[in-house]
C-alpha cells in the first residue's frame, strides 16, 4: 500500500466514525503528532546545558550516574534513556 492509499484508507475510516469516537480519535491523533515532532528545549533547559558546558570547560567532570540522578531530580518531566 502506498502513501496515497494509506491516507485515503485513513480518511474513510475517520469519516465513518460517530461524533463521540471522532473526538477520541482526534485527541489521540494530536497526541501522536506531538510525539513525532522534535522536542524544543525550554529556556531553563538551555541555561542548564550552558552551565554544564562551562563547568566542563573548567575541567570539572562528573560521572554519568551522578549527572543522571541530579538531572532526574531537577527535571522530573524529562524522559531519560
């Protein structure tokens, strides 16, 4: 199935939904599209990265575990790998 066929099939399925189901699918689709877009750093995150770079330039380095633990504490909303 090529991309045009996929889009047409999706449109047909969406068109067949009742209003209640359409609202649910719409919200789910928006959530999926948000995930697929690149993450934009907040100003606070940019500042934290700049501070980390300055510390690193001074030769002050930390273990990955220490950085991860502090980052998770300071930025609990971020998803870490």
